[in-house]
C-alpha cells in the first residue's frame, strides 16, 4: 500500500493517544469510585501483583519502547496494514471502554469489590458478554501488538492483561455468585465472558 505518511512513528503516536484517551475516559469514574461506599473488598496480594503485571504490559514496557526504542533486538518490520488495523481496534476499544463505564456506573471498581448498594448490570454492552470492560482491555492488547512492531513491547500487553484476566475472572464470578445468587447464575447462562457467543 502506498501511504508513505503512515510511519512507525505514527504507530507509536496512535498507541500513546489511545492510552491517554483511556485515562481521560476513566478519570471521572475513578474520582466517583473513591467516594462510593464499599460493602466488601477482595483485595489480596495476588490482586495487587496481577494489577502491577497488567500495568507493566499495557503501559510501562511499551512506553519504554515508544520513548527510548528499546529493546531494539526485538524489532521487526513495520506494516502499514497492521498500523491501520491497530488504529481501528484501539478506537473501538476506547468506545467500548467508555460504554462499560456508563453502564456500570457506581458499581465499577479497579479491584474486586461489592458496593453497599450494588446492582447487577445486565443491559447495554453487558447484554451479551459479562466482562465487556475486560474485552476492551484485550482489544487494547491486540491494538498494541498491531501498532508496535516489536515482539516484546507489542506482545507485553496481551501477556500482561492476560495474566490479570485469568487470575481474576474466576474469583470475580465467584464473588458475583455469592452476592447475586441465581440472578447471576441465570445471567451467566445467557452470556459469554468476553466474545459474544464464543467465549
Ligand atoms: N468484569 C466486568 C467489570 C469490571 S470492573 C467487565 O469486564 O465489564 C470490576 C467490578 O465490577 C467488580 O468489582 C464487580 O463488583 C463489578 N461488576 C462486574 N460485573 C458486574 C455486573 N454485571 N453488574 C454490576 N457490577 C459488576
């Protein structure tokens, strides 16, 4: 494809813009979450370690690549098609991330928590998958791999978030079952985890 203005630098800028957009979307929800009372917290050392691994893979390691070009030995040739796909995927992930925050409202929290007045959300983007916010993070990981032509920086997001996801999702569903019982059991029966109809 003859699109000479799409260079590796553009891929890096799109990645950075996506991450900044992610923080802008989350900021007001983070502030509100701090003020919302909690009924139960499930924060253990495992939860904190998995959050740190995820943040390294989606943030720290690719940031070192974007700003310092390291580790150079893991570079591979840049692809314009991959960069365009990565941009579209990151845009969709940002939209989905925004929607999950609007739908979850006060029920959202960074770690596993149940609020005093927690309600089970099953509509909007929660209608067909029960972890659409995690779908959005997976898509960030896919977009990162497409935008950054470096084996380590590109794949770090999928490995980092994947670690958090698989360490957490079972516990989260157990917590929701304890809290909502049959209501959540029925919801599980008619939804997938992160990909509608598939998984
Ligand atoms: N796993 C969800 C939510 C991530 S935020 C997603 O990927 O979209 C994590 C918090 O959201 C958990 O502490 C839990 O209390 C809350 N939560 C998860 N699913 C929910 C639902 N369907 N309705 C209301 N709250 C939910």
